């Protein structure tokens, strides 16, 4: 059985205590054991980071960026290997796993611009003989805690700007799929990153608490479910750390009567069921405006959902989505599906009983499409994080907008319409962080920022884009006046005979 340890001080370190099982979700088999760090292992990594960081910060930003350039080459070289390892532990299809790596890689590319992003501001002659300038300086030792659903992308969203800014970074990945983060740190060291600047400490709550209580760590990034995001934000802030914590979601897509219904149905199928619905930007609620729109939408949607192919990633491009991550996740999803039926939602498509031939022990859940869901049902209020799409019928645009506005989560949302005025009004008024207009999953590109509102985000600075360089640096502002010097006494015109 493979033993996955930690990566500390440029080497693989075996765990010294508890472990967790790492499953292959397609087969249900345990394929590895991952070490769960305690305080001593975390503190050791912090010591190493603190010793390595000053020299890295003193390395000029162009040289730091060159390490990231080389890292991009290595990511592309090893793309297939990374995707395979990712799919084997997560269950998503290989093309989707490559997308996971790619969306992280794009943030690394953005961070290659670090010399530009870290430039300060300068005011010449702010007063007589006075100049004022600001510089952005690294925080020191930083840390991040990441979820299972994007084991390549989200770690890269954190560590690329952190190390480009001159920090050391300690990553605590999800214990469900720890292999890809271990591969990423090795690739970065192959690209020339000094040891100790990026380290991986695997673990669970014990390792997380050790991060939150360590005095040397200056900042904590978190992505995961909302209750843990709130806990980490509070404890990190109480301990004087800078924190940005991203939580769960319930993303609504409004379908106006004038929308192209084929386009809307295609968008919903991809956004609702891709990666088995295990995306924080998945659309989990469709809100058609008017009964006629709802009937037309369901008529287009149902056959598409029925036709979805579910299977292991090893089946190649034949499969639309794979299993969910664990048996516990499957049970939770099936429980919520049952609660929807009990509460009177209409299961137009019900794949909850499906099993995949030859993979009966895999954690597969077939696609489920509910119609006539109402806002009091658990399947509406809770994040299901599975292949379940709920249709809530709204009588008019204002009611549809109100649904998205009143939900406690505010990560992403979308409107499908041909009407510019409705789209513009929606984008302006909705209290959600990322909005799509005829785009179902509006994940901003690397040079913009990513972040939700309401219970989907605790903190103020978003991930990637310019915010990332703000999050991982402190501003220092210098006011300088130089008293008059030798120039006052100097003679600068050519001496001439009077
Ligand atoms: P999770 O909250 O269970 O775990 C996330 C991380 O927190 C993991 O590293 C885990 O080890 C750690 N953790 C778990 N329980 C903990 C505890 N009690 N104390 C301290 N640390 C703990 O989330 P998950 O199941 O890995 O990921 C799915 C969730 O992440 C969904 O809610 C999804 O919406 C959310 N997510 C949000 C975003 C976003 O950007 N908003 C992106 C991706 C995923």
C-alpha cells in the first residue's frame, strides 16, 4: 500500500502517527494511506520555511518569476501524469482533470508578471524636497488549506502568488486527494525553487489547528465548506493573521422567456452535472421565469440529463462525469435526494439508484433533475455537491432575482436571455460575487479576481488577479526628505575670466 507522507525541507518525510485512507472513488478501493500531521511536524515545516524565506525574498523578482516560467514548462510536460493521478484519487474525467491543472497553470502564468505586480507607487516632490513612495514586501511564512475538488488548481491559486511575492508557503491539501500537491512541489523544486519555500504538510483538523495557532505564520488562505471557512477565519483573525476563506455555494441560473432554450439546456447540463456537481461554481438551481419557460426548459433538459454517461475516468472521453469523492459524500447526496422526494419535489430524472457495471463498489450517483422545488426544501437551502439540479419556477424576473439574492450563499450566478436590459439589471443588482451573462460558470480568468459574497467568502481580498499580490504582501510607505547637500556648494557653470 502506498504511503503518502509530507514534503518538508526538500524531501519526502514519512508520517509519524495517524493516517487516513485515500480511495479510488471509481472502484471504492483504498489505494494509499496519507499521513496526518500533528503539531510537531507542522512546527518543523514552519522552522524550515522561516529559515529559507529571507534569501528567497532577497532574490530579485525576475529570478523568482523565472522559476515559475520553468514550472509552467514542467506542468505541460507532465500534464498527462498529473491528470491521471488526479482522476485516480478524485474521480473526475481525464479532460476535466487536465482542466483542473490548466486553470492553476494560468494563475502561475499570471504570477510570472510578479516584477510588474510588485512595483510600488512613487510621488515626486510631495513637498519641498520630499518624495513619497510605497513598496510591497513579502509577509514571511504563509499557509493555505485546500479542498478535495480542485487538488491542482486551488493549491496553485494560493502558492503561485505567495512565492512569486517572496514568501514561503506551507500547503495543507485535502486528505482525500493528496498526490497531486506532492507532485506539484517536486516539479517546482525541479524548476529551481529553493527547498523550504514550498512545503506540503498533509493532515486534517489537527494540522489545520497547528497552522492557525502558529505565531510565525502570517497569513492563512482557505477554500472549502462554509462552516470550516467561518471557523478558520475567526481563529486565524483572533490570532492576528491575515485570512481569506472561501466557502460553499448554491449557484442560481435564471432563464428568461426569451432565452435560446437549447443553449440554456446545454449550459445547464454541463454546469450542473460536470465533475458530478462537485464544483463550487456548479449551477445547482435553475430558475426559469414563467411556467411556459419552465415547461419548455424541462422538455429540453430531461432528455439531455437522461443521456448523460456516468463511469470511471479510465473509460476515456466516453464518460460525462465520474463518481463522487467518498462513500460518505454519496450517502449524504442520496439522503438529500430522498428528502427532496419526501418534500414533494418532482424527480423528472432520477439516477439515484444507478450503478456502473463492473464498478459496483464505486461511489457513483447518477444524474437527478428535480422540478417544482420550493425555497423551504433542504435540497434548495443546502449545498448538495452532487449531480443534482433543482428547478425552482419563478413567476417573474423580480421573483427570480429575489431567489438568488435571498440565498445565504453568493458565489456565482448566471442569467440566460437575449435582452441586454434584463442582463444589465441583473448583473448590477444581484448580491453575488461572480455573474455570467449567457455564461453558466463565470469563473474569472487568472488576471481578474475570484471570490463570492455572503456566506461564500470571509475576508476582503479575492483569489488570483491583482488581489492575490495584495493579500501576500504588506505595503510600506516611505516619506523621504534629503537636506541640501553638496550640490548647493558646487559650481556647475564653466569658469570664465571676468
Ligand atoms: P471541507 O471544508 O470538508 O475541507 C476543506 C479543507 O478543510 C480540507 O483541507 C480539510 O482537511 C479541512 N478540514 C475539514 N474539516 C476540518 C475541521 N473540522 N477543522 C479544520 N479543518 C478542516 O471541504 P471539501 O469537502 O474538501 O470541499 C468541498 C467544499 O469546498 C464545498 O463546500 C465547495 O463549495 C467548497 N469550495 C469552495 C470554493 C470557493 O472558491 N468558494 C472552491 C472549491 C470548493
